[in-house]
């Protein structure tokens, strides 16, 4: 239910962002990019800190979803104007990935734990590649970045799903919902980027 609330917030934020040239222009520039990084790091921390407060915790969860949708304004605006249907395709493929990961974790009956060093290394590599591609605008590198983000998203989904299903020490469902949403967000962004790049090459 909490994951559904985050996704509903993201859909609302994405819709608002896709309809606004102002938001698309804001999050295309460096100021908007920095603002997005700050918000996407601060709001989840607030949600985790307030996980025992149902009102503040759920509000922060909704806020995280809404802001996540907003920061995608540039790509959603572009997709809605120049590649109709790609957003729906990306959403459907993300749902399929989520279903496949959930079935895999449930059927394997194993507990997966994330190696922190590996995850940190992947995250830093992706951020460095994004910054490099922002200056060089290399098509192949952009595709590799999208694939890396997608792989990271799938890893997060596997570990988060395993934790939600198997962790007997969880004291709140809010952190689990946050991590699941983070995985879905990364997978969706990766798939949408790849679909758009393939659509432009046709």
C-alpha cells in the first residue's frame, strides 16, 4: 500500500512535470540538477527518520514520489511531445520487471543482502558517467549509463524485496517501501532512456 502511495505521487509529479515547459527547463540546467539531487536525498532521509510517525512518514513518502516524478520533467516532456507511447511502454516494462523480480525472490526462498562496497562503486561510476556524458553527449555512453542505472535498479529491487519479505527485525514498513520505490524509479528511468534512444535511431 505504501509503495502504491509513492507510485501515485510519482505519477502526479510526472504528469505535472510533463505538462510544464518551466519545470522541464528548470531540471535541464545545473541548478535544477543540484536541486533534484538535494531533494531526492533529503526527503527519503526525513521519511526514514519519521518512520514511527504515521502522518509525517507517509507524507514524506508521498513527497518523495511526487518530487521524483517532477525531476523527470525534461525526459517526460520530450517523450510526450516527440515519442508518444514510449512512457506507457516504459511503465509496462517496469511493471514486468517488478513482477519478475518479486516472483524470483519469492520462489528462491533466499535472503539477498546488498554488498555495500559494490553498490557504492556502481553508484559512483554511474554518477561519473552521467557528468561525463553531460559534457561530451556521447550516444553509446548514454546507452551504457541507462543500462547501468537499470542494473542498479534491479539489484535494489532484489535486495529490497528480499528485505521486505524476510527481515523479521523491520520496525516499520516505510523504509522497505522507499527502497522498492527507488528500485522501480531507476528501472523506469533506464528503460525510458533506452526506448527513447532506440526510437530516435529508427
